[in-house]
C-alpha cells in the first residue's frame, strides 16, 4: 500500500484539490438523488413538470436561490479563513476532505442517531467509532465504549455524570440490599474503586435487582454538602465551571489544583490536597486532568497521577479519574504503531526523525509528554474531540469509557444490550436526545481512510507539532527587531508547549511597564482579528488570552520577566495579555518555505505593531 | 409577491427538483472554492500539480473516494426513506431544500458559534433566529432571546437550569445583601414571581453586585431535600427523567400529573397537586407543559394552566413555567397573520378553509387547541425544535426565553452584553461549548424564505395536519375488512390528535384477548420497520409505542374498548401496543389521490396482517 499523502487529504489553502472535491460531492449528491428515485420505482412523482413551470413555483425557487446567495455572501464576507496558513489562532484549520464530504453526504440522508430506528446505517458507525476512539486511547477494544457528542463540553458533562452516579451507587445498592457490603462504613463505600463499584453493579444485575437499585439512585438527588470534591487544574476549560453548576455540585466542591511553570497540574499540590481531604474524611468525587490545555497546550503528567492514584488505592482511597483530552486526544496516534502497540520511546524518536515526520532538531516529545500519553488508558474516561485534532467539521465531540459496564447506571430504558450487532438505542445512555448521524458518518469514513496510528493521523498531527516547534524556535531565536514606527521590539514564548500551541507576546525594548506591554499586544490582536473589521482583508489572524494571578498565581511571572518586566509590575498589574496560536495547519511543517513564512509574519508584525 | 409553492421547497419524494438542487449545491460549492482562492490572491499554492500526479497522492485520493462510495452504499442500504409518503413513523419527512442546502454551505465554512470570533457570520444568524423563534411564540421581540441547541433535550435541560437557578437567586441575593428583601421569609422568597426575581437581579446588577451574587449562587450547589417539585404530565418526553438526574434534583422531586382522555395534562390534578404542596409549604420548582407530545401529539391546555398560575399568583404562590414544544412549536405559525398578529378564531377557520390549507370537513383546530397556542407567550421559556416541525436537518433544536435578562444568571464571563450588534460570546450562556454555525445558517436562510406565519410555515404545517386528519378520518370510517389470510379485522385511532400524529391499532373481529391484539400490531410493526430487514424494500414504514398503566393509568382503556377488548383484559395485561404515525409529509394533503394512497395502505395491511 502506498503511503498516505497528507496534502491529498485536504481541499487545500488554494482549493488545490477542487476538481476531486467537486467530482466527489457531485457523485455523493447524485447517489442520493437516484436513491430517492429508486425507492419503489413505480411510485408516482408528487410534483409534475407542469407545476414546475408555474409562476409561483418558479418564484419560490428564485427566492430560495436568492436567499442562499445571500447566505453565501455573508459566509464569504466574515467567515474565518481557517484553511489559510495566515490563520494561527483558535483550534481550527482546514478540515479533512473525507470528513467534510462524509458530513455532507450524511446530511442528505438526515439520520437521527438517538434511536437505531432513525439511523440503522449511522448508529452502527457511531458505536464503531466509539470503540476506535477507546482503542486509540489504549483501552481494551472488548471492554471500551464511546460515542459522539455535540462537543467536548457535553463529553465532560457525561464524565461528571458517571462520576457522580458511581459515587452514589454503593449507597443505592446498600439501600436495596442492606447486607451487600457487609460491615463497610460510609467512608469505605465512598472509597470503593470504580472497578469494585461496577463489579458490585454486575452482581446486582445478575440478581435481577438493577432496576430497583437505579430507581433508588435516581430517587435521591444531590446533596452538595455530602458530595465529594472535584479536583481539577487551574488550567481547566471553563466548561468545568458550568458543569459543577449544572450537576448541582457547587463551586464549593471544585478544588483548583495549581499548575507548574510549564502549566501542567502540580502533582505535589494534588497530593497535599488529597492528603488534606483524607485527613478530614472528605470524599473525592473525581480527579480531572487535561491533555492539551486550550490556552497553553499543556499535557498534565498523567503517569504521575496514576502513580499516586495507585498509592492511595493501597490506603483504601479511590476516586474516579477523567482526562479532558478534547484537544490533545488525537495526538496519541503519534505513539501507536501499525500493530496498535504503544511505541518505545527511542524507537519513536528514531521513527519520527527518520520517516521525516519531525525535524531532527525537534526535541518533541520529551519524556514526560511521552509517559503521559502512555498512561492514558488508566483513566476511567476520556474526552476526545473529533472536531478539534480529528480535523472533522463541527459538531463532533466524543467520549470514550474504559469499561462499558458503566452504562448500566445511565440506562433509561432497558439495561445495556450486549453485542455489537444488536440495535442499540443511544438515547437512554447519553445526555443528548436527537442527534445527527451525519457526524458519525463523517468520523467513520475518515477513520476508514486515515489509520489511528503513526502512519495516519499521527503523521498529520506530528506535522502540526513540527510547525509549532519551528514557530516557537524562531520566536526564541528572534533578535530585537526594528518596527515600521522606528522603535525596537522583542518577542518571547510563554513556555515550550507540550503539543502545538504557541503563546507569545511582544514588548518594546526598554519598556518596563506591564500595562504598556499588554497594550502593545492587545493592539496587535485587534489588528489581527475580527475586531478591526472583516478578517478576509487581514494579512494575519490570531487569537489571544489573558493570564491572571487569579487563575494562575505567579506562574506567568517568569514569562513577563523574559520580556524584561520587573516583578513589582507583575505584582501591580497581575495579568498579562498574550497572543495564542494553535498551530494545527498541515501546510506549515516540513516546508522548505518556512523561512519565507516567518519572514512574512515578522514583516506584518513590524508594520502593524504600534502603528 | 407570488404565493409560496410548497412543492418547490423540497427536493421531493422522487427527487423531482433535482436539477435545481444540483445546480444550487454546485453554485454554493464553487462559491466556497473560489473564496479560498481569492483570500490573498498572491499567496502561493501549497500543493503543486506535480505532487497531485504522484503515486501516493493518487492512491490517497482513490482511498478517499472508495471509502466515500462505501459510506454512500451504507447510507443507501439502510437509511430511512423519510422523503417518501410510504414513511409514516417518527417525526421525520423530507427536509426543506433551503435548510439542507444552507446546512451544506455552512459546513464548508465550518464556523463555530461558541464564540463570535469563530463565527462572525453565523453567530449573528443564530441570535437573529433566536429572536424570530421567540417572536413566533408571541414574545416581545425586544425582550426575548433564543438560540440553537443540539436538540430539544438540551433545550429542556437549559430551561431546568434557568428554573433551578432562579429559585436559588433570591437566597443568593439575601446572602450578599441581607436587607434586600426586607422581612420576607423563606417561603416568600421561594415564591417570588420570575419577574420579581429578575427585577431584583437587575437592581443587584446596577449596584455592581451581580458577580458576587452569582458567586454565591454557584457556590452552594444543590440540596435535593430543600428543592421544589417539578410538575410535569405523564405524557412527558423521557429527557425530563434524565434531566432530574443530571441536575441533581432526583426523581423524588418529579411529580407526574395525570393526563385526560385526550392525553392532555389533567388540570384538576395539577390544581390538587399544587394545593397539596402549598399546604405542606413545599415549593414548586417549575411546571412543565407539552405542546405536541411525542407519543400522541397532544397539546396541553396552556391557557388553563396560565389561568391557574394567575390564580395562585394572587395567593402569593409563583413558579417557573416552561413549555416543551419541541415537536409542536412551529405549528404556532398557523395562527399568525402577515402582520404578526394572532388570528381571531373565526377568521382563522375561514382562512384555513378558504385559502385551501385545510379541507372544509376538517374540524381542526378546536377551541382548546386554539386557546392553548394563543396562551403560549405567558410561559417563561419554550423548547422548539427546528429539526422537527421546522423541517431542517439534524442537529437544530432551540429554546426561546420570554425575558432575556434571565441570561445574567448563567453568564460565565462578562455579564450579558446589551444590543444586537455587539459581538456576543454564546459559550458562557449556554450548556454546550463548540457548536456548528452551519445549523444557524440553515435555519436563518430558511426563515428568510418561509415566513413564520400562516402564509409560510403555517401553510406547510397545516398541510401535514390536514393529511393526519384525512388519515384519522379514514381509520374511523373504515369498515371491518377481510385480510389475505381470510380473517376479518377492524382498526381504530387512539384519540383525535391535537396536531398531526395518528396512533392506531388493529384487532381481529371477535378477538377479546389483549395479548393477541398486541401481538397482531407488533407483527405489523415488525413487518413495517427495520426489524425484519432493510427498510428500502418495505412497502410501508411506521413506528410504534406501548401505552402502559404504569405511565398512563387507565386512560388507554377507552381505546382498547373501541377495539372490543373487555375491561378485565385491560386490567390483566395493562399495556397496549400501538402503531404511531407522525404525519409530517407535505405530499399527502389536498391531494386528489389520497383515496388511492389509502387504498394502497389498506391493501398492504391486508396482505401483511397475520400473514
């Protein structure tokens, strides 16, 4: 089999593959058109040619076309040019052609994956994709389960739903079968391992008491005073703050774990926090880690969390562990070989440089990032967004579970049906109801073409990491430069990102005022975003974020220090405005023209900085 | 302006409008292709012609096309033929061409409506659509707010989120400003009207204390023991059962209100329940009514609920009132004239029959249904699914609020920004995060073409109601018929649906065994669904439901009685298996060939019944 050519997978920044795209979309459309015609070929048409020639018929069609032109105009006037290498902002770039064409094809058939009956074709695809994603996370394909959500936010909610209900399950079992756990006290019941809880549920199921236990579980509702704590790093996505509100948990039960200098969860602080909770006999609802923070691209040290999780297990303390890998999930494919094995560190380094994925000079991945990705299958569930690093159009988030038996606690109709060929109602096991089967079709067809390993997705994601590394490297090596306004400027990166996000800021040489520095960068952002008018006329487009002491403590100080801002300024202003580039584009890496790209970028900055 | 021709709005059961569809999709696709090319025309291509001719490039493209053919094959093999008049099952039919083409166009640009920055074009459309839907519900366009959700389930969750947080707001205010409510006791605080609560929040906002109040609100979390009761009819959608679990409310706080013989909420039972709650000083979290129950198409007597709501208000008892009109929402357009006024009853009847929307013989709407739709703007929020009676592809649910100031309680970043031209971050005000702007484009462009009144959507929905009425009428008038097996059968409808759902069942003449009758109908369903193989080869496709005493008490008894099943059989079996046809097709009504359609339907039934 020929190697995958990444450039053939996208429509391209200049619609380079437009002939293929047009031909294939027309094929898919015609397939649908004739499918309708061929359903009971003898059925008569409902609309006659004669009617099609009438005045009101033609006028209605004119209206449709005019309105669609107007929609097209609006889309063209102010949509974000994700496809271009001039766009380095949010988690967007060009999407994969099979993904977009698969999505378009799916929408023509309009399946609803809520119930098998509404989508015999695409429900199966969704479940298949779920197992693929679980397997990609290192879960046992026989035990994992996953599905597509409208986005990572809903996937995170579902994880919290599992965690909260799993915490309550032992009490529901005890209430139905008082002798079930023998002499266990409440603290012990709150500290059963997830496996023990699911095993208990299995016993209950075999005894035919599942329905009764679920009834009890759902009857009680929430008591936020008795609920355990949710431990999550400061760098978390804000959906977690919405989550604790929605689930009735309350922010009082959300404990923010500090981050280290590289914006990863501070493991010492995590340990201290857990010790403190154990001391006061406060249960832990869940620990959540992030693989690919949305602001900094940091990868939490999953392996270290697993290590302490094992340590506490020996002390009889257990908790649910979820990974929010909405952004970073697909990056795990880089570490997986053609036999679906996690590649040895040295072998990986060799392959990455030998097979020309990543320049020899690139140090990625360092040992921590490697070990973190390796340890992921120890988590109870993982959020992975196909519409982020899966390069699929919106909406297509996803969640994967280690142990599909967890579904029993959600079942809103019949208990979970075993076996993959059984028609499965998704609705009773998920937060959402009606949902597009088109998303499943898009992901399914893309996974068919692009293996979830180093030869497929790994290659695409590695290219983006390589590009980010080049970008970061140029920033570090950048000498002070003179802008069009005659002043001199420097630029520095926030940190070495663990994947492909580069956060950076400019400062005027000699400036020691943080407000002024923030102002310089805010102005750059304004000129490089929708803020100052349609992006179609921008020469560079990026995104921004603000790092505050409230969210990050003094961690960002070392960064402002790199830009020659003194400590007392940091203490005074307590926030830094930064530019944020998620470098997902597959068209920047291994590119002999990167120098040209960088020169153009700096030229634009020179011209617009403080103009 | 010419009248809208409904047949010109759909691709058609036989792809009758395929030329238009193909031409327009190609136009939209080319617009996108050239948009990319025209973004900085001097930027070089990233993929060369030479590379496009290489072996691996061609092989990759071959892979994409082969996989997409495979996807297409699977879609064609087992997708539901919603478009055909042979499909009368779930809430599906052909979708509107502007909706599907708008969706396809949107996906090409892949906007993300979570943040304005990801979708300058489509965020505005989503907010515009939100106001349109609110206005369609009778809300003041200046005060309403709405947005698109992934589905009705999430819209219902959001309503419960508002209701639960509004109940807690007075306590949060009191905690921050102890003197705010003077001498009010807890019972009074629990019974502030929604308006009073929002007004109080406005005062707090003006005093600059909103952030502090929200912090307090979110800090506490849920205590299901202190939480009020959620009152909802037995006929509710099962998403409400998931909702009370997710929100930590617990099923103990969900009170099912009985339904009447026509499957509408029993107002007397509602009143008794409220009286009982007042007596024990138990607060009411919310009352939820349904406009278009998913099983029976029943429309709850909204006007009567509003009446008693006003009555209790005088007694100092208030509650949040939400309408789940996920299915029935768009039917309100039938009642709205060109000047956006709710049409007088007699004038409506005249227009419906004179303008040939509905046959003169059709009694729809009866006075109750009319008054129910009229009273809808008194609700605090309403769920309306564009992907149901809005004839838009999945996913496109929606919620509309009477008073947009409610958003203040959700704001997860800056407080709500006033004014429609302000770039608005949707993310902080909604449950979901990343979300397709394509859905907004689809609904927006469709609303541009099809007015949300009797001349536009009203005409389409009325056609479906007319078809349901014809179908129902034929069932009622149907004489006992002889099937291919030589036995005689009768058929009866469950009730006169309030909109366009017809539920019915067959029985063998002389059979008085309910198990046997259930078996007859289950077998029909099996033969008319995916259960017995690909639906592409079915001659008729429908859906089913089971009405049980557990869910409905003895209400279904009168129906089984119509089919000559004695009372003792109902008491013994306690459930009836029925066929359920949501008649959304615009191609059945006002159709001179309805007789032909019915004859074919009965012929199919004769052949497959008990074969």
